[in-house]
C-alpha cells in the first residue's frame, strides 16, 4: 500500500504549495492565481486517475460501511395528478347600471355599500317636462272615460248611434295607449339596478349630465362566487365540466373542493388559452379579484403503484430506485430500473419495474451502491 501513501503525501505537498503561493506578496494578480489553481486541479485529477488504475491493478477493495435507511412498502392505491393553475375570484353576478337617455341628474338615491333589489331606482334624471305632459294626458283620459261610460249606457238603452259609442271608446283607448307610452318614456329617465346586489361604486352626481352607456353604478352579487382561470389549449381535450377541483385561497387560508362548472370551447387566439370556471357558493370575507390556486384533477388510477418522487433517481439512460434485499436477515441495497407514468406534487406513478410488497428505500438512498449493506431505521 506504499503507492497509495505516496499519492496522498503528494496531494498534501501540492496543497501546501498552493497555500504558500496564494499567501505570497500582493504583486501576484488574480489571473495568475486562477491559472495556478487550474494547473493544480489538473494535477490532482491526474493523480486520482492514477490512483484508481493502481487500485484496480492491485485489486484493492474499499470496505463500505452499512448505511441507515428508511423504507416504504409498495402497495396498490389511488393515484391522482392535477393541473395547477392560478385564477381570480369573481362574483357570479356583476354588472353596471347606466343611463338610457342623455339628461341632467336630478337625484341620486343610493350610496356605496347599500344593498339593492333588481329594478330598484338608483338615480333619477330630469323629467319635469314629461311629468307635466303626463298630467295633461291624465286629465284628457279622465274626461274621455266619463264620456265613454255615458255613451255606453245610452247605447245599451237604445239611445244614440253606434258611431257615437265607438268614437268615445276609440278616444278613451287612444289616450290610454298614449299614457302608457309616456310612462315608458318617463321610466327611461330612471337608472335602475339590473340585479340584486350591493353597490360597489357610484360615479355620478346631481347636476351632472348623464350619457347612455356610461357605467355610473357597479352592482355585485356575492351570494355565489366563482373562480376564473385561463388554461393552455394543450389541455382542451382533458378538462371538462364536472371534473374535480381543489381551490386554495391563500389570503383566507382556505381550501375548497368543487367541480368545473364551465369549460369554454373557444380558444383565445392571442394567448392560446381557454376559460375555466369553478363555482364556490357563498364564502365569507371573500372579495372579487382575490388570487386563487386551482388544481384540476386530470388523471386518476384506483389501482396504482406510486412512490415518492424524490426517491426516484434519474440519469441520462434510466430512472431507478433503490430497494431493500433481505439475505437471511442481512440487508443490502439493490438498484431497480422503473418506468414512470404521471406525477403530482409529491408522488410519481410507476407503470413498470416495481411489484406489490417491494420495499423501496425512501430515506438514505443517496450514493448507495449495488449490494451495499444497510440498516433499517427504527
């Protein structure tokens, strides 16, 4: 074993030489030190190769100590994988209330945070001229009704002509239609809530001229909420309505199970994604546009062999795990090549290479050699 001793001594001398050179005067530049380091590393590598060749030539064997390991026994079970996405919370019903006609605002009837019903008037626009016209038509209609009722009684008693009766009837009905039309026009000067919900924004003031189409009130109904996420088109054939979903709300520290309530069939040409929605029902403290972590189950196998993903070692040529071999009470490690299927956050499905009751090494597998003795941690 003198050869090994000389090699080790040589490495020590090289190390001392390197330390001495690095500790030299300040005139030694960084570039010079780097060149010297590369030279020393090259010499060390050459010596290590020479050492390995001499060991092989002299048949020198290195005694391996047993290593402490932890095990997991292989059994059939349910394995699922999920697609992880980031979505945002949105109200199931969210809309804006706007004006139908251009007019000056005469009254704002609600404020932010107030709950309103569908059809409730939120603001009134100037309509005094229309109300005056309505009073005139009401007076005319009142007279026309009285005339019609009298003419009808006379006609029933055989007094007067049919033309007089029909003329009175026609006058009354025409005024009724005019009043209904005017009421419809007056109603257009009221801004109403399209849905039940709470007022989240009021962007209108008395005296302001309202314009059709402008969002003057934002109304949100949070009795039911949904999470909206954009999914890559590569999953368009794998995600469908009814698929199981887990939604995590980090801001509320809540995890909710649900199902896909809507999966769009339209691919957005700009980002090549399609929309997926998950209904969540009524959740306290939740707010629109909160971030939600969404996991959509895209694979399930009820009779799967799966192992912790970090126990699988992957090289350029294969994927393998280390398993325990019991040789009459003496335990050793053995490499077993495996074929992987789907993976989730913690485990990977094994479709070939492992059998039920195999004992896989899940802790202490690093740097284990084939046939190396191991001890099982209690």
